[in-house]
């Protein structure tokens, strides 16, 4: 489909150019039908099945970075990667590889790995044969509470201990045994008793099972397996284990950022970025539950990369001038936790004191009929709130938030005290699903968003270096906020009423299990009023796995309540 960029317009299409170039306001950057076709060609290639979803560290990622590097070279950008290239490689961990020699056999019955059992992150490698089972309740010793699951005088030397993953009064913030819930501590006690290994099981329906997907091996002493509920009865039927074996190996892959500089030999640099990776064939992060399928990620985020490339072409071709250096960045492994942008900020080829500001484009391909463009981060510099309202281009309706912290790559730069903006046209039902394809992108809308960014960069050219402002949600450690639970919802970032409106809920997550639906407006969680996205995030940070909370919400104007279990 790349040959689309070489089409020549007929006289009828030429008339369309005049319409596209007409400005809704003075001083706005123009775009043409050729602009739309370039954006479309880029998205169609990056979101094609050939690239297999562009997962970081895969061949599809390599094809995408080669495409972006070639475009940077064509535009005459200066390579800012390693070894005189545009590419900055970085290592990252992927889920631990569990060898097929990992086995569990009870009563002569070999069990199926993953389906029936799996190792946990706190397991060490090891193999045990013909070992006695010793049930030890929850594996807790709490001397000050006069409680112990271990019998005095009983020897546990060389045995495989059977431990209930929950606690005597459940796992929640008000548990009497809260200080003893930590699994690592319980396994240390087991090792101290002379145990040879541990089998975990879970009878608490309100407590999620241990995570079967982990990237680091934290265990150093005992092989530890978790037995799923449908096989837990075997622990009572048999008094010994025929075979328990764990063999795991940590794995790393290499991701690749792509960096090109339009060098004006200026003192200050502007960063324009977008992540180019996506979810590959699905797996962790996918909302698709029917098995492996290519997640092309046209909106997320081929759209942002196409916009970034068009901004680079606009300034590199001489259509517009900026007195600043312009650094164009395509990040990888954003979907795995902003890994590429985090690495770049730690191994940057430029000094951050020279960076004026950073613009991030993530999911800018679904501009709706109301032309609502979400701009996050306006609180990171006083300049944003002064200049953005003055840019009345293409009737775009800006919906702004102040926070510099969010689920995209601008966060990494905000944490380096750089003023940031994140441009976003909103979530949709195709988010993180195979249906996010190139034919669903609004290309004229994408061109309008791109022109808006070009206008913004030009409007700031005569400004002094932007002052940085920390937003209210900044953590004392300067780190990124982490949550131990998820509600499993997609917020409507364009909603301006009181509360937090849901665009959609994810199957199998707490919100869906409780009956919440897209369109519901959450107004309270427990004792915490939910006024907006920020108060929702603050409330979410108060809960842990296993907690129950009453959620108040509006559905078609009627107030309802439901109990949600995290």
C-alpha cells in the first residue's frame, strides 16, 4: 500500500486541496489532500499484518524501526542513536520462560502445567521426588497474637508444606494478620522449618490467585508451585508427592528507540515523540479473550507515529521554520510500561536542561464528529494555559487535564522536569483489540491534529524557555504512581461532568463482574467522592487485592450502588 504516496491527483482532487487548505482561523498550519494520503500510507503500512502488531523485541518491531529510520534519513535528520545510526537499543525483561521439565505428579497423576498448576515468582528451581506432604494452614507464625500454624515439636524437615494462600481472617487492609500476609515472609518461615518445597492453594474467592505471568525470579530457597482450585482436592487425597520439579529462566529482549534530530545548532531543543510498538499477537494487555490474533494498533499508535513523521517532514522540508532544534523520537516498549522512553531519559544523547518542552502523540487517529482533542499535561507549564486557548484551529474542541503523569511516554519526560503535553483523541471499543485497524482511522482528523501541533510549535518559537511546573499528583519520590489493583475500565477522557464516565469495561475484571457498564458515571468509591479522573486515581491507590468497596454511580441519570471486589 505504500504506492499510495505516489498517486497524482486529478483536477477534481485538486479542487479538494483548496478546501483542505482553507483555514478556520488565521495563522494555522495548512494541510492538503497529499498530507492526508501520506498519513494514510504510513498508518496502513505500520498497521499491516506484515508487521504482526509491532511488539517490542520482535521482527515486526524491526520492520517498523527500519521504516522510521529510512524516513528520518530521507528528511536529512541527524542520527541520534548508537554507532551513527538512528537506533537506540535497550534491554528489557519478558515473562519468565517455564521449561516443560516443570512438573507436578500426585497419586500417579501427572498434572498439566498452567492449566492445573504453575510456579510462582518466589519459587527457586529444584526437583523433589517421593516427598511427604505436610499441611500447615496459612503458614503464619504470629507470636504476639499467640497464633501459629506450625505444631510445636513437629518436624517438617525435608517435607513439602501445603499452605493456604489466604489468611485466618482473609486478605484485606483490616485483617488482624495484615503484617503476616506477605508470601515471601511465609516462605522464609517454611524454609527455616526445614521444608524442601511448598505447594500453595487458595480457598478465598475474594483473593486473586498468585500472578502466573512474571518477569523476574524472586525465589532463592524453595521450589514453590501453585495448585489451581479444581485440583486442590488432590492435596487431601494423597499424603505424598511423586514428583515436584521447577525449572525457570529469566528472559530479556532488546527494544529499539528511533531518534533523529533536525539540528539548528540552537541552545534549546523541542522533543516530538510517539511510541511505535503495540501488542503483537495479543497476550498481556489485550482485551481480546479468544486466543492469539494480530493486534495491528492503527490508532494505538501508528496514528501518532504518522503524525510525528509528518511534523518532521513539515519542518525539515522548509515549509516552516523553527529556531529550536527538533528531536523526533519513536519509542518502543511503551506497551510494556513506558520502557523505551524511560531508557531514553536515562541514556539521553542531549542534556535535559537544554530541552524546552516535549509533545507526545499517542492515539490521535479517531477524532470524533465533535472534534474533541484531549490535551493532557497543561499544568506542567504556565505557558500552556496561556497559549492553547489562543490556537483556534480547525474547530478542534480541546479537553484539557493538568497532570504530567499518565499512561504514555510524556510521563518519563515530566519526571525529568520537562514541560509536556500529551495529545489524544479518546478511547474506543477497539482499544487493545485486533479490530484497531487502519480502515477505522479518521485521516482528515489526523491531518487536523497534525496541523495543530505544527501551529503550536511555530506559535511558541518566539517564547522564552518554558517554565516547568510540578502538578499536584507528583509523588515525593519522583517515581511513577503504582496501583496494586485495577477496576478494569476505560475512562471517557472527554467527559467534563462531575464524576468519571466509563467508555467501556474490560471482560473478566472487577467492574464487569460487578455489573458496571460503558456509559456509567462513577461518583463515589467507598467514602471517597469521585469528582474527576484525578480523584478516581487517588481513590484507587487506597485499595489492595481482596478489598471490597461500595461504588456509587449514575446510569441514565439514576443513582445506583454496587459492591466491587478487587
